[in-house]
């Protein structure tokens, strides 16, 4: 994940955490429906990333896999 992508996700979560309460006061429970839709979308993005990483390391031996996972962890 690039730093830009990380910051975009962080900003998105921060906005939900800080704005959702205020929006609920103005718009009612309908806001939570939108939040749920967006969280489902984020879940899909994460699922694609996990699938991509899983496919890229499926043919690795143990040593390669450990190096790969270590690199991914450091990037995270």
C-alpha cells in the first residue's frame, strides 16, 4: 500500500469518526445506511488486496514466504 493510499483510507476513517455523529443529529439514522455502504466498499477493497497478496505468495517456499511477508509487514 502506498503512503498516498494509506493516507486516503486514514482520512476517510477519521472523517467518519468525526462527522457521523454530527450528521446523525441533522439527518437521522439514514446516515448510518451510507456509512454501512461505504464500509462494505472498503471491505471489498481489502478483500481484493488480500486475494492479490495470497496469489502472489502461493508458489513460494517457506524461506521466500517469510521474506515476502516480512517485506509486506514493513511496508504496512
